[in-house]
């Protein structure tokens, strides 16, 4: 009897997978540098002869540069091609890391961080666009699953890695670690990123760029103020109103101008809209939890930074453990049920964190963190994948730029929301340090995402949902 042919991975599939892995690695570098510096702030301040609080300007400068330049990434990609821009971004990021490590004053370090942010702002959206263009609809779930892990892993790993490097080495290694990673990424990018013929885009929409960058930058700066300090009500109002007004003006302008910076038409697509409405709330929780947990363990439980960082790594264990099951879950149940269950489980895990105490057995705590990591990873992958399910290839560049901009704002507000909830919780329940209230607030935001998922169409994402595998296809028959 003739054998039934087994499914095999084509050369194009392998290339798309390897490209996704490469871009995921660069994402990890960019995400790690956005958070790892926090643990080294005291030692940097001592070495540079400035107060520790003053070093916070380097973190803000990096995040602001990312937020303000991401809207430009789509036009630059059209003008020069994703391959050239991606390679240049890796090179700039790597060189800037060396300059950061060589800085001897706070001003030099801040300027180097701005340069690093320039590389990161192009590296993230352009890299993802290269993957989306090289991947067909059938492989989109797997590709996005590979791209998702850096955003989940970096905030969890950063405190421990930063603590170890600072304790047993020096703060310079926080930047120098990027050098070998950048060199390897550049070498692989030369081989994997396909050559493209640059387009001839219309003249750059400078008004749209200024308004978009100003609005996003103002909101990200506000998030930094809320998370790092105690701004006055006037400061909060000014930055919030200014940011919102700038974004509203940007939307109005780009709906009227003939050649806008990027098309907002993707927001009319249900799957894209849901992925960046409820998905943004989910991202807030994803970024708030790794901020709150180390503080709970160190400030409330009195545990060491190394023990705290080691325990938080169990969230990453959950992220990795569920990865092989993500695609089968989406294949078996579809996007809507997976989003509902994942966001509900994530909310439940955060509620359970509100009742943790120093007497909680470590094995039970580790189990909870693994459960939380699995729920976060599944929901994050589903949101990121469904965002591009119904986007035409011709509209992918604009949709990717818009998605990157919205995600950067959501990520920026994650720590700010956690810090605000903790501050408010301290006023309500000073005896508990406010942690229980903070976790409950974050869980409530995650539940709102669950409610929105319930309103999602039952067939949402059907165009990219992997087809169920038959036994004869997966195993072969004689």
C-alpha cells in the first residue's frame, strides 16, 4: 500500500522560522535593556558621582526615544527596505551599548541611551514586519508565538540578571552583554532577512509625525513620572491632557491628509481592534506583575534580591512550558475560547497573589507563578497573533506601525499602573503595605479584557487558525 505523505517543513517554512527566532532575539535585547537598568541604578549613581534618583533620566530617555520614533518606522521601511533598516538598527543598538558602558558622566550615559533607543525603535517594528511579510497565514500562529516570548521573558529575567551582573561584576556588563548578542544577530540577519526593493513612498508626513510622537512621548513620560516619583496633580494633568490632545489631533490630521504617516484603517478590523483594546489591558497586567512581585518579596517578606529574582523566574518557566501547547490549543478551540480562558486564569492567578504571605510554602508559590506564566504566555500569543489575522498584506506596514506604537504605550503604563495601585493601596491598607490592593486592581483590569473577549465573534481569527491535524497526516500510514 502506498504511504500517506507526512507533513514536512519546507525550506521557506524553515527560513521563516529561523527569521522569527532571530527577530525574537533582537526583541529580547531591546526589552531587556528597557528594564534591566533599574537594578543597577544605585551602583551607577555611586560610580558617576550622582544621586541614584538622577540616574532615572537614562531609563526615561531610552523609553521616550522608543516611543517617539516607532511611528516613523513604517515610512523608513518603505523608503529603504526592511533588510537595510533592520541591519542598521542592530548595528546602532550594539554600538550604542558599547558607548553606554564607556560613559563616565551621567550626560554621556543619557546621550548613549538615546542612541540605543534609536536602534531599538527601528529594530522592534521593522523586525516584526520582516517576519510578517515572510510568513504565510498558515504559519502566522507559530511565528508570532516565537516573537512573543521576549516581551514576557525580559521583565521577569531582568531583575535577577541585573542583580547578578551588578553584584559579581559591574554595571558596565549590563550593556556589554549586548555586544556578542548584537554581533551574532547581525551575522544571521545578513543571511536570513530577505532582500526587498525599496518603495517610493510619498513625502514624509511631518505634521503627523510630530503630533504622533509628541502624544505618545507625553504619555510614556507621564507613565515614567507615575512609576518613578510622586508628581503633582498639575504635572499629571498637563502631561495627560497634552498627550491626549496631541494624539487626537494626530488622528484628525491623518484622517484628512492625502498621504498620512500611517493609515488608521486597521482599527476598523474587529480582530485588530480587540487585540489592542482588551489586549492593551492584558499587556498592562503582564508588565505590572513582574514589577510588583519582587517588591512584595523584598519589602514585605524581607527576602533577599537573589531569592526574589529566582522565584520570579518561575513565571518564565510557565511561559516556556506552555509554548508547545499554544498552537494545538488554538487549533482545537479557536481564538475566542482561548482568550477567554487565558485572561480569566491570568486574573485568577493575580488575585491569588494578593493573599500570599511569608508563610506560604515555596513549592505552592512556585506552582502559582508557573500557572500565572502559562496563562500570560497563552493570552499574549493569542492577542498578538489575532491582531494580524484579517489584515491584508498590502496594509501590513501601516498596521504593524500602529500596533507597535500602541503596544509601546501599553507596556510603558504597566509599571506605572502597578506603582499607582501600590501607592493607593498603601493609603487604604497601610498595614499590608498596599500589595493586596495593588494585585486586585491589576486583576480587575485583566478581567475587563476577559469581558471584551466574550464579545468577540465566534469565528474571529478563522483565516489563520491552524487546521486540525488528522492522525494519518501527523503519523503517516503504511
